[in-house]
């Protein structure tokens, strides 16, 4: 079996996130060729953040972003990101971004940037969690379960490039799920070390932050992801950065879903460094429809 090229995979992700300037406040982003039927939401969030970041003083880092997914993205075509410079204040900078494809918006986002400063501080403690090095990676779980997966999921699982490595603490059998409380934990990190600026590190985190959240609100309902009666999609996405997340070491996503109903499920994650510092908070509402029969 060919050994995975982790360093190349991470390098290609960094290139993907580095959106290309087209004109003042206009940027173009490409998509991966990993067999997605629609553009992965974390990619659009991260590229939108990178587009906004390129219009902001480098001394100011994104401390929060709020975005809405409007239409599915087409992975076969580039995405244009239009940035609006709403405000440049003494301490804070505000930007809005519209992601456009085929002449129509597919995502919009507001982001706020701040000069780094000190202040009163406290944070939730690191939850109890086993050491990540003793847990299987998502790639290892994919290999173990590949024979049970229907096509095209089997091929996609085995061949998909994985620049971000996830390790579930209490893995869910997504092919034959059993109802359980809507709480789950994942360790994650880049598949190979990186040396990036704090701004790019935040975009990398934004990319990773959409990978597992939507799973959480599905846990009590025991529905397999490949069930044709199931329709799921991210509706919105919000991140608060409390400091710069470092994906060179493991980060713990401590996730829960406090409520679902009306065809939607709310998901939350408190994110901690391995040393116990709370580095970010993520929230997302997702579409979850199940059509009997």
C-alpha cells in the first residue's frame, strides 16, 4: 500500500486557502478534487476568512466570524470572494465577505479583527479525555469499516486526502449507529507540521472546524449517513477565537447538541489545546431532515 503523503497533503491545503487577488477587494479560490458532490463548507469559511484577512492590517487578527451557507458550492468551478471594508477603527476592524459562484452568492460572512491586547481572563478547564496518541485516526477507522460501506462512500473514504487528522474518543459507527446522547469528543491536528502566521493558523482552524460538528445533533437519532431518506447540510457557522489555535499539536473538540427540531439541529464545540487552554468556541446550526418512506 502506498504511504500517504501527509506533508504534501497539508501543503496543498495551505495553497488552497491562499486565495488569489483579482482586483481591489476581489479574490478567487479554487476547490479540492476529492470527489465532494458540493464544496466542503469549511473550505468556504476558511477562504472567506483569508480573503478578508488580506484586506486587514496584519497586526489585527480575526477574533470572531459569523457566516451563512446560502447555496451549495460547485467543486468544479472557482469561487469569487468579494470583501466589503465596513470599518477600520482604532482597535477593531470589520469586514463582510460574499462568496460568489455562477453569478450568485453561495455564502456570506461578517468577521471582526482586533489588535492583540491583554485583559481580564478566565477559561473553562480541559475536560477529561484520554491521550490522543492511544486512539485510532479517522484514516484507520476508514480502513477498518471500508468493507461494510456502500459505494461510492467506500472509495471516497479510502482515497480522500486527509490534511487534518481526527481521533474520536468514543467512535460512532456511522454505518450502523446506535442512539446515544448528543455529546462527543475529537482530538485533531494537521497531518504534518506547519509553520504559518497566526492569521493562516486561524484559517486552518476554520477549515477543520466544520468537519465533525454536524455529526453531534444526529447522535440521538441513530440514522446512518448514507441513508437516502436523510438530508443534511450546514446552515450557518460561527467561530470565536480566544487565542491562536495551534494545529501542530492536538486540539480537543468537546462537542454537544443542546437541541434539534423544525428540521434543524444546533451544535456547539468548546476547543482546548492539549495543555488545557481554551482556544476557541464554535457553533453551527445544520439542516437535518428525515423523510419516512
